[in-house]
C-alpha cells in the first residue's frame, strides 16, 4: 500500500444545495469546476480536489472546515469583500476592521462562511 504521505489529499465540504454551492465556490471564490453529479460538486483548489458533497440534513460545525494560506491576506480579504463575502466576527477574538485576528504566534487569520454556514478561513503565516 502506498503511504498516505505520498498521495494527493482530497478535501470534503458538506452542502444542502449543490447549485448554490457552485455559485459560491466557483463564481465567487473562483475555484475550478471539475464535475458534478447528484451526489457532489467537485472543484479544484490548486492541486487539491475539493468534493462538495450533498448532505440534505447538514448542520454547519462551529469551527473551520477548509482554509487557504496566502502571502497577502489584506489583498485576499479585499477580494472577498469585492465578491460580496463578509468576514465573520467572533466576540472572543480581537479582530481588526477587516475581521483579521492575529494568533499568538503571529499568523493572521480571517474567517468567512459559505452558504451552508461552513466556516472557511484565509491565513497568512509569519515570515521570518
């Protein structure tokens, strides 16, 4: 058996409405559509396939289920805002005007939600 370390991962996100998810993930976020059937919409984020799976009784979880790292978080948050996607604010985090929180180690993180309430994130690691 090949080690999972040497194979390509596949990410999964649940959706109650694949057409609505397609409009969000493809049209707003710009992920590459790969295929769709009655069970899932498959998109690609870089080299990683993401299966947005139809789950009729899905209830969103209260934590990040999918995220992306960027070199310029401010630019990406602005691009999201231009697409009509707002960052999520949490009362337990000290976030700036753009909804960005700085983790104790210096990583900057912004969260937003897809149409099903799944928590997604953008982050920028500290460069030394």
